[in-house]
């Protein structure tokens, strides 16, 4: 067993560990040991299907100190003109490059293929998964546990339903390996991965009538057109923020709020006649929705219990199927809905969201707070955890905690500038980008200022479970 001594131990070299370590290296002289079970940095992106892409623009994903991609726009595919979204392989190449730059500082040591074993009287132990060799490490400052949110992808999480002998059910990762077309495809799951699988099949020439889509719950999606930072998109992106504030300020119930957000195209859904029961914060574009709407055979009968050769048993009944179908499992939930816990607790930091569904910005922010504020109470005071959303009513919860955090951040000297300078932030410096004399934009800024007060006042009323109707 070797004995190491270090300032910070980061468990996990996924997007969160990397964004956190980057700020520690950029903004302090500390030493870091980073360990991970994977053989390369990038976490779950190592296990993702080959056609995976970010669902947000690359422009504000990754680590603060290094840009991801060319900051260009999509030139092919369904979303021509949108800011580019990196593919899985681009993301992995990026993290490899970033890790190299970390190692070149001489202040970070990386131990891939290692499992964190535990903490014994402040000495942390991890074990090599290849050699079985154990390392013990004394941590002078803190351990950062990035494993709490527990991202799950289908290739590493087998389906929870029963599959009868003779039924072909594969993880979404297997789709590009298809050699002979089955009689049809049945996509199980309606989260981001299910959407990606359906789009991939349609883009690869599969007839929409040959697809059955099992949709346990319909989702509200964020309109990706509103998540396009940069001056060119100012009116659209900032306009959407104003729409959200106005909707929160003027709605009299949760029901009305969601209707308004839908009418303002903040939230989109696959079928306007179906009430979504899920909100995970995934983004989608109008062209993707139009493509998905070609699929007519959508099964809304809850979760799959069992797949047999001629039928599928679901929570709410049974539907007929074809023995020649290929089932594509997309049922893993990307981020586990664990209870929020204090981010700063003694000698442990547990990164979670401090901005709704923005894990990398949140990680960088928490690292900056670790380095700049002194006391644990102060640190937790500006890092209220934004819960991982699951149901439509959670949209309001995440919105409210976002507002609360933003409000508290204003009181911390230098923080507004740090956020504005952070490439992972994407949006905070939009108002500063307004050109003097641009009337339409100046008008929007006025509306923004006018909408904050009513939104803040009305939030409490909307939280009344009776009013929210949830
Ligand atoms: C298909 C898909 C698309 C997504 N698109 C976006 C997007 O566009 N924007 C966005 O913000 N988010 C997106 N996400 C969410 C995504 O979860 C985060 O962006 C981010 O990648 C999560 O990183 P993480 O570090 O929290 O988790 P992980 O990537 O899971 O990393 C955690 C790491 O910890 C390691 N680990 C766990 N336990 C141990 C242990 N005991 N010892 C050692 N190592 C351990 C694991 O091996 C892993 O590498 C997407 C998710 C999916 C599935």
C-alpha cells in the first residue's frame, strides 16, 4: 500500500469532477488526487451510445478553462442553424485533452481504474481494479464526492422488466450494430435516450409505422431554441426568461402556469392533447418534435412489466406485439432522484445542482465558493440545492430555488463578475451585451426588471398544493 498526501481528493472524473478540479487548479495552488472506476475521464459519456449528443449547446458544457467544440452552428441534420452540440466522441476527446492539461500542472495525479473504498479516520483508501493494489491517502482539506447524483445509462443498467426467452431486447448502444432489419422496433422509455433512439431510427430510414414507442409518462421538454446563449439569440433566450418570470408572476394556479409556459413555447410536449406527468429538464427542438410526431404507435399504459413473444404486459394492461420486433431499452433514468443534502459538510463536499439541471456550472461554482468563502454556513447559504426535477410541479420548485440562489449570490463580493466570466454560465452576461440604442432589447430589459417583483411575490401562492393542483 502506498501513502499519499494531498489537499483535495476528487472521487469521479465525470463532467462534475472535471469542472470542479478545473476551478481548484485555476484559482488556487492546491494539489489534487482524482480517482475513477473508468479508464478515461468523462464518466458516463464513456458508456453512452455512439450517436449520443449533448442536449444543450457545447458553448456552456465542459470545464471553465477550455472551450468545447468550434462554437459554430449545426450545418447538417434536423437542427441546422442551432449552436452545435458535441457528440459523445467529441466530449470524450475533450476530456482527455483537459485531463492532459491538468496533469501538466504537476498538481493533479490521476488514478483511473480505481475504486474508492472508504474513509478510515480521515485516511482514504482506494483500490486499483486491475492490480488490486491499495493506496491510502491523507487529505489535508476535503474530499469531493461526485458520485452522489449517480448518473445511469442503459448500457450499465439492465432493464427492470422481465424479458421472455426468444425476445430480442438490446440496450440503445446496440442500435448502430444492426445488420438485418427486424420486423419492427419497440423503443421502451420516453426520456432523453428514448427520444434519441426514435430520432436515430427515423433518421436512418426506418418507416415511422415500424416503430412502437412505449411511453410510461409523457414529458415536458425545454424548448432548445431558448437555450442558445450569445448576442445573436438575445431576444429569444432573454425573452424566454422574461416569459417565465411573467408566467410565474401572473398565474393563479400550477395548471395555469404550465399552460402559459406551453403557450409561450418555454415548455414543449409531444402531443398537445396529452397532459405530461414528467419534467426532467431535457431540451428538444421543434423539428425534432415534428419528426417524432410521425410515430403513430405510442403506447401510454405505464411501465413495462414483462415482454413476451406476442404481447407486452404493462402497468395498465397488455398490448399485442410481433415476435420479430427488436426491443430497444431506454429505460435507465439519467440522474437518480436522491434527497438533497448539504453540499458542504465538514471535510466532505457533495456537488449537486445550484442551478437547475446545470451540473457542470454548479460544480465549477461550488469549487469557487469553496476557495473564496470561509465558513461552512456561509458556503451552504449561497449553495441551496436545486432538486433534480421529476414531475411537472418540479419546474416551479427549480425555478424558485434558482431565483433564491441568484438573489443570494448578489450579496457576495466579486461573485457576479465570476459568474459573468464563467463560460459554463452561458446567460448571466446577456443583459450586459445589449447594444446602446437597440430599442427592442432595451424594452426587453425593462420588462425583465418589471417582472421580477410580481414573480417573487406570487411564488409562495403557487406553492400552495391546492392552488398548484398537484
Ligand atoms: C444522454 C445524456 C445526455 C446528457 N446531456 C447533458 C447536457 O447536454 N447538459 C448537461 O448539463 N447534462 C447532460 N446530461 C447529464 C449528465 O449527467 C451530466 O452532464 C454529467 O455528465 C454528469 O456527470 P457526473 O460527473 O455527475 O457523473 P458521471 O458521468 O456518472 O461521473 C461519475 C464518475 O464517478 C465514478 N465513480 C462512481 N463511483 C466511484 C467509486 N466508488 N470509485 C471511483 N469512481 C467512482 C464513475 O466511474 C464515473 O466516471 C446528460 C446525460 C445523459 C445520460
